[in-house]
C-alpha cells in the first residue's frame, strides 16, 4: 500500500523563509517516503514481504517558500508535481517489492534494500529532469507537458513503471 499524507499540498505545508539556501527557487517541497514496518513471511520454499505500507509525506523543515514569493496556484502546482513524482516512484517500488521473493530472509532483506536504493536514485533523476525541463516552473510549455505526463501516470494507478521514457 502507498499512501500520501497530505494528498494535496497547500501553502500551509511550506515554512516561510527569507532565503532558500543554495537555491534560486521561490519554493521547494521536500517529499519523503517512509517504509513502514515490514514482516517477512515464508510462502512454500520462498521468503516474501508480508503486507507493508509506504507513506509519502513532507519534511516540514525542508519544505520552504520565500516570504517574498508570489504564492500562486501555478507555483504550488509545480511543487505538487514534485510530490506526485515521489508518489509515482513509491508505487512502482511497492509493486516491485510486492513481487520480490528470495531463498532466505537475509537474501530478501538485501534485495529489498537494493530495490529501495534503485528507486530512490531513479526518483531523484526524474525529479531533476522535471525541474530542468520546466526551469522550475518558468517554462510554461514544458510545465504543461509534464503536468499531462504526471496526470496520465497518476490516473493509471500502480501500473506505471516509467515517465517521459525514464524508469520510476
């Protein structure tokens, strides 16, 4: 299961600051995925993960907006799309984790760690590509293109494994 809380961002989720360190952006969301407690079960001769939850949330201390920023719906939507990309990545990771099996509990734990690391790297790469192509929301044509890509991926639910040609 993958759950996002909040499901939609609002400006209340952002901490107003005078400056965003190391950034020329007006706002930044810091989404984070936490992997709940997982149990391992043996099914026949194989080990698998029992039911698990991935929770998507925001890291409040790093979810920032400039006090001087014009807090527009478009800017908030751009930050929402960063959040949505993490949600999509978590869904792809959860689907892969749900299918993984191993000959031992230790081997399963190792595979789970590798899957989590791979998805974290992919999510970071896609998030960076999104920001580069949209120029942090300033390129409206690219922003519309990415909005469409993300909306289509979200509508497909858990079956999405890539976006804009990149694996999630």
